[in-house]
């Protein structure tokens, strides 16, 4: 164990980690990054196969994002957004509105805070609209929306939620359209429509007290990259409109090109009432999140009474440095035609992974945009940690979710780098139970 690893273990509390495990599995001590690579203290390189928890889009130490932040440092590093404004936050809001059709942006620092903001906005909208009985929320089974108290109330991952149950508001979970749960011979589309029927039944009985339905469009990340047919989004939009319930699209993980379109909702040709963004919004550079809303929601808060306004705040809301990073990210998308380029890359990478699709231990190989995943049929307890260590020893950083192995690399990754990752995964499957 290096000095940095030892100091980290003694003084730092790592997220999503049983700290005792670091005695046997010390944290990877990173000295710098370069494109899709992470480089440790000794100079060993690791392919960042999960984009550092899904946030990095265009590689580490990207020169164009670096330049934008450096330029902004010479102007203003931060100013409070209560009573002040600045060019980067206004331009970012304008560009996000153009991309999504949602006209007003409210900023936070991370995905969970975006969820909190969206839930509070929905609740407060109905209160301001004279429907104060609409106070409950629904979400999908196995969904994940963050780990603050409000976000955890609509999350359905027992490992994160159960111990805190006494602190949480109750919410109702709808059947997940995850195609892995379909009956034998049932198509992903037919199964999604069947799940939508359960949503309709719930709304028929509870719409009067339901404020919003929150879901991760097309891919439920933390439950193991569960993918589903876009028809479910279309039906959810139709039903939420019919029963006057807000649809909140949690695009925190799947936004900014991860599913093959700029935003996953585009694949169902829908516009949610509120959209949560984070992770890739700043290219992995700065903590930043955003909730985009319709004009109707915004206007319900607009008036003379302070108490009817949306008074949520935090000190670093709309930080200029983070907004400049986000603007640089949008510039790269436009200038490099990233969505089209990624589609070609995804075709090549998926073909490269064909041996994994046909591997004897692999079940439910799936792919959407720049996300690949499969389940290991015979994974034993502790599989995720031992598998992660096996590929790490081969120079690849992956972090399986239970028995699900997934890859969500930065968009700058090339075919040779992906080929090396496939070799590492295949080798690990041979030796890890």
C-alpha cells in the first residue's frame, strides 16, 4: 500500500464503500488523466471504462474544456445567483432550452440535488395551483434517483434504501419495463406496454393525490443497466398528461448522448414536464446539475408573494466555472458532430463484443448508444469485487453492479482501446466465479 493509499484509508471516507474492505483492496491512487486513460502514481495506465462514474464524456484533461475554464478563471470564479447573474449561466440556460424545448433552468450541484429540486417543484406547483392534495410520487421498481432523503424516497434499490426507511416518505413503485423481466417469447415492446397498463391502473385510482411520476428514460443504471423499449416512455407521457400528473425524466446518467441521442426522451419523441441533468453536463469537470421545466410550471411560481416563489437554493448554484465547462461540452457536441460519430463507433464496438454476446457465462447481452452490459449467469458472492480487480490488473477500470458487467467509456475511446477492454473482460470471465 502506497503512502497516498494509506493516508486515504486513514483520513478519507470513500463513497459507496465499506471502508474495511480497503484493507484488502486499496483504492487506486491516480496521479493524472489523459484522454480515456487514468494514470497511477507509478505511471501505469488504466482505461476508464466507466467514465469515472459516468461523468466523463470527452476524456481527462481535455484541452478544449481546460481552455474554457482557464479563460473563465480570469473573469469571475463565482458569484451568488440570488440577485446576480452572469453570461455563462444565461448562455447555458438558453442552449439547454433550445436542445430540450424546456424553457427554464434551475441549477444544483449533483444528481440527487436535481431530483430533490424536481420533486419540490412538482409538489409546490400543485400547491400554487390550488391542488394541495397532490403530494405523492411514483417511480419504477428498481429505479435509482439519488441518496439524499427526498431522492431516496423514490429510489427502489434496497441496499441504499432499507436502512434509512424510517426517514423516508412513502412512494409507490410501478412495474419496471426492464426487458429481462419479460415472459418467454414476449417482445420488449409488448412487455413495456403491459407494464404501462399497470401504471394506468394506478393512476386511475390515485391521480388526484399524485404529483409526479419520475423515471430513468430507457436505462435504469444502478440496478444493472436495465434497458427497456421507448414505447413505455410514450405511454407514460400520454398517461401523465391524461391524468394531470407531472412526468419527471431523470436523464442524469443517460443524457448527453449516452443512449445514442442527445437525450433519451428523444427516442420516444416526448417532452417531460421536468428534466433532471447532471453527470456528463460538465464533461466530468465540475459538480453541476440542472432541472429544466415547462413554461407552465415556471409561471405557477411567478407572482407578487415571496412564499409562492421557488425558494430552494445553495451557495454554488450556477457556478460560472462549471457553466463554462458545460458550454465547452456543448461546443464539442456541435463542432465534432459527436452523436453521429458515436453511432458509427457504437456499431464497430458492438461487433467487437460479439464474442462476449455468445460467451457461455453471459446472459442478456445488451447495448444502447454508448452503453454495453451483460449479466454473468453463474456469478458467486463477491464476484463484482474480484472481477473488478482482475480487469484492473490488466489495465482496465470497470465496476460491475452485482453480477452485471457494463461498459460506459468516454466518447474519445478508440477501437484498439475497446479491443483491449474486451480481451481483459474475456480473461476475467475465464478465471472469476
